[in-house]
C-alpha cells in the first residue's frame, strides 16, 4: 500500500482502487485470488462472514434508461481499510509460501 497516503476514517474503496493501493496486482487478478482463497463467491460477492468482519460490503448502483426509468441495479464490492490490510496480509502470506 502507498504509505505516504493517509486512509480516511470509514473510507470504502472499489476493488480497482484497492488493487492500485496495494500495487502488487490488478483488479481482475485480485478477484481471482480472493475466489481461490474462498473469500468471495463465484459471482464476486464476498461471503457474509467477511462482510460481518468489516472487510467488505456490497453496494448496488442503479441503472436508468434514457427516460429516467429504473432498469436494474449493478452490484459492486467495496473494501474497507481493514479489508485492504487483510488483503495485504494475504498477499504477504502467499509470498512467504512461495519461498
């Protein structure tokens, strides 16, 4: 993570922002890693125990048509500061396993 950048209290980050902060992987590879470790489901939704721990939360972004009528809501995963630290620790653990 970028050390000279202070994290805001209670801030939530998208998975792309999280990948940039960590700097060791991209968004898609981060999703793949979390799926392989059993932290998120096949549809990229985090398991409830990780949401309850405060690492992740789901946000639904509404999609509207040209006339302003609601069509659907797209889910997206947000990562907390604790979640960023959790993912960093996971990556460090994987690096140690490779040695």
